[in-house]
């Protein structure tokens, strides 16, 4: 792997932190900008960060210039590769009938009741081969990298039986091996009670706890266990039970929380969830305890947008309370078919009143915290992985501003470059 020098960067958003822990409150608004900057990466790691004129005086660089790939950024914006901390990439087909039904006025739950929704994705995954699923995942990862994403959390959760969940996680592992970025696999067996367990959710929860989690932990197929804790999915007690089983097998936990209805959060914080995601419906009295924890609240406004909701999570209340917030795409075929973190950031800005700086912090360093990878990911600092995105804009605020367009021209994933910077 050749050393890389990114030079003549107009705005370099380092996202370096002065305080430990995820960013909260006013610290969300500090992208740590260096103008006329350069970044030197060697062996897949960031080695130095500073002004271009200082980098060119570096004795190592002077001596080794011929061995270094120099990329002239021509005044463009460079930031840490996005950390998309919530995606569901293991599925076979888009849900176009659901899409049209929803346009016609059907609700999320009405679509599920009619046999659409998650159930139609389950059928697809159960019938698919591991290789064909791996191909779908890899294609999504490549598209994500084209939009500036370098780290992706990838959930199973459309198999919902032991074999299909293992197959889904194996597909993620297979795709990961062919992609230079970083993938964090999550087991989401508790996505929905599958049709064959209808009315017997307790029995399904026992299957998840006593068979699936042990099998997945043994094969090291996941780093986290996720639960869809909501009306129509899994109760708070069931969620706690699954968290306990995950902890027994030394797996981290995270949950879909408050998408459709409110659940009190206090009962879960003892399990130290890395992240609680969606958070549309939350009891404000729970925010101080959440703020005092290392649990990140991850917003996925793409789902609100695609479901045509007028209501979005109240990001300002979370930020004012001191909660660490992150942003993710929630890439999935039912409620958020987008791979684009800039789109999620644009929605955060226009619909949730997060500033461009807050949105970028939430999409980078706080996303890394939500995956417990902040020691390696989410900021541009010496010693961290060489994960960077170059955007063909002069001002970072243009990234959420030009919504629906992709201005990412080059992505570097652990020191491997993809894309093209034109002169
Ligand atoms: Zn989700």
C-alpha cells in the first residue's frame, strides 16, 4: 500500500476532540477546521495532519516524495469518512408494492398486516443463497463508499430463523472481505416475530436467546445484538431478556427504540447499549439519564422522510439535554432505501434543525462512538485509520445544502482510494 498525501485541501474538517467521550451540546458544533491543509497517510493510517506548506517541509516527505501518491485536492473539502451506524443491507428486492400502497394512504402497520412490510423481505432472504446475498451487500457497500461512507454497521434481521440469520451474517462477512472499508456486523434476530411464531412471541424470544445468540457468538458472526423494541415488535421485558443473553455471550447491545411508540429508557441503561436508534417518541424525563450515559441516540431521518411523516425526532431537545447524538441512513428496503449520509444530513438540517456542523459531527465521530470504534474512526488525527472523503465543494455547509446530489469525488478507506478527482 502506497503512502498518500492529500494536499491543497481548502477546508479540512478534522473533528478532533479536546474532551474525551462522544460530542455533546456545544461541542457538536466544532468541526475542527484547518484551511489550506494536508493529510499524510502511511500503511492505512493517518500519520500527520496540518497546513500544506508545513507538510511539504517535512523531512520524511522530502526524502520519500517519489514513494508517495500525491492527490491535489484543489481547494476542495475533506472530512472523515462517514460512519453509517445503522443499516439493514441483507435483503433481496425493493418493496415497490408497499411503496405504492403507502402513497395510496396505507400505514406502516396496515402494510405489515396485509403481508407486506418486513414479512416480504423475510421470504426473499430465506429463499436466497448466501452468495447472492453477499453480492447485494457488497454492491450496497460500494455505493455507500461512493457517497463518502467508510464504516458501516450491517444488521441481519430478514431471516428470523437460525439458518437464515446465520446465512445473512455470513453474507455480511463475505462482502466485508471484498470491501476495503470497515463493517460492524449486528445480529437483529429480534426484528419481528416471524409468521410461524405468530401469537407465541415468548417462544421466539427463547429461540433468539437460547439458540441464535449462542450460535452467532460461537462463530463470531456479530459484534452487537439489536432489538426492535416497539409496539407490534418486542416489549421492554423481552428486550431486557435479549440484552441479558447478549451480555452473557459478551456481545454489545443496541436497539430500535421509540419509532412508533414511547418506551421508558431507564430500564435499559444498565445494559450500556452503544446506541438507541430512531427516538421519535421519547419521554423527556429520560433525557438527563441518557445524557449521563455513554449511550448514543441515533437519528435516522431517512425513515421519517420515506414514510412521509411530518414529525421528526426532536433533535434540539436531545442536544440541549446533553445527549450524544448520531445520524445514520437506516438503509433498508421498507422504510429508508437510501445509502446516502449526505441525504441523512440534509434531512437533519432541514427537518430536525441541526446545523451543518452538528450534522457532520453526528455522521462522523459520534457515529464512531455509536459503534464503539471512536479510537480508530470518525476523526482525522494521527494514529487513526486513513478513512477520508473528498467533496467537490468549497465550503462544508454545501454537503447538506445540495440535497439529492452526490459531490463526493474521492473516498479513502483504510488507505485504499476509490473514485476520481478531476483537475
Ligand atoms: Zn433499522
